[in-house]
């Protein structure tokens, strides 16, 4: 078999696990893993800009696209009903679904005045929720 053909066959075989991984079951969450807000706290009234600090316990944080064991990256969901989340698909990226694919654990945002609900959802290297999903409690924060 010519070397170029065998190279392309080998390359194709390497691609199969990647393609199959995207179709397999979601990444398992480590038992007992938790994601939570360090700040602000539920019920807080704050002024802009608002700094959110994210915490995890029992799971590490890694950038999107990096497949390390027992890791994920944060997504800040703003005024999102958890019942509308498709846990089997990559999370959308928009004003209500803020991705932290660089592995960030904090952000400072200017938000509209009013009362808002916030939730953290950890995603795997494909931006897909773990199984079971690692979600924080929903917090309600008033922005003055």
C-alpha cells in the first residue's frame, strides 16, 4: 500500500473516535461534584458593575476543547428556565448563555437594572452538560 494512502487511512482511523465521542453518552460527572456561586449570594442587591465568582468542589475547571478527566468549564445562565435546557446538545452562546471556555472562574458584567435569576452550568469539552448535569442553585439578585 502506498505511504500516502496508509497515512490517510491512519488519519481517518484517528478521526473515528473523535466523531464517535460527540455521539456517545454525555461526560460523566464525578460523584459528589458541585458548582456554586461564591458571590453574589441569593437575595443580594448590588450595583453595576457586578462581579460574579464561581466555585466548584469535586471537579476541576479546564478550557473548552480540553478533555481532561473530571473537569468542565462554566456557563452563566441569565434568566433561563432550567426546564428549557437541552442537556444533550451544546449550550447556545448568547446574552442569556454566557460561556467561559477559557476556564475563567469570575466575570464582571454591567447588567440591566431589575431583579434577575442566575445559574451556573458546567459543560464538558464540547459545551455539553455532564451526566448528571452540574448546576448551581438558582440565585436571585437585584441590580440597582
